[in-house]
C-alpha cells in the first residue's frame, strides 16, 4: 500500500493520545461502537427506587453461570454493564471495592454520585495514555441515597444523570420509547413494565424477543 492509499485517519487512530484534525479521538469512538454492539440495557428511576434490566440470551448448550449483566454493588447501589464482558467485570469489581473502602473509612454508604465519578475518572484516564485502550463498556449505575438516582458512564468518561436511559444495540429505539412513555412518580410495577417494553422496542429488530432472557435488579429506599 502506497502512502497515497493509506486512509487519512490511520495516522490518528493508533493511540488515544492523538487528536485528529477534526478534534476526534478515534480509539474512544471505537470503544463507543463496541458498546453499541452489546445487547440492550435499560434503567428506569421510579418513585421509590431504580430498576435496571439487561437482555442476556444464552446458547443452546450453554449452562447457567454466576456471571450476570446486572450486579449488586452495595446495599443501596446496583449496576448494569453493556459492552465487552471482561471490561465490565473489572469495572464492577472496581465499583465494589470503592464502595467498601468508603464504608470502612467513613462508616457510611458511599454517595452514588461520588461512586459514579470515581468510575468516570478511571475510564477517562485510559483516554490519555499511549499503550492503553479505553474500556469498551458503558455502565448504568442506579441507587438510592436521599432519592432514586440513575447515571450512565461512557468509555470517554462522560457522566450524566437520567430519569430513564437505554444503552446497547437497541439504544435508539428503546430511548425513544422511554421518552414517549416515562412518567414522573411512577411506581415499581409500572417502571418494571416500562423497562421491559423499552427493551423489546430496542431488541425486536434483532430477532425474536424472549422476556425470559431479561435480568432484573431493583433497588428501593427501604
């Protein structure tokens, strides 16, 4: 391949420390694309808590395992990961350790925003060094301190709070459904139904939708 035949972006996508002339970091964009290949996750904050749901199908000969896409972080926090499973496992372990460090140090449960920021800082750190790549995963983090709270943390380190949020390959359709049907102050049952319906809206274009393949975790004030 001659120099003239080399795609223009190839000089800028070899490391996360290089910006393209357009101000883009290609490795971060590739990580975001990896998240879009994952099965749909949905989080919904309701009156008394947060529900997280993940679509997790298995192969015909695959046996059940302890690995889940929705995980308990602490007594008041849960998380759902979308993207590379290995990256997700490391980040879930990191979140659990940080929650326990805070409890041992200060004698109280960690604030949800503080934990979300720790995860966002760790993910953003890997966008600054050569020889490393960003995490190929987004985290939906939900919990209850004084009120139900839901955050999404992306591979870039971007951190935002939402009332309801979808991630993964069906994000566009699922988020549109959430936007049209979410209501403030809804109860747990309606939040759960909304999460299922939004997930179905996002996943139905990828084949038959199986409600039995949905993983749920719900965290409430009590």
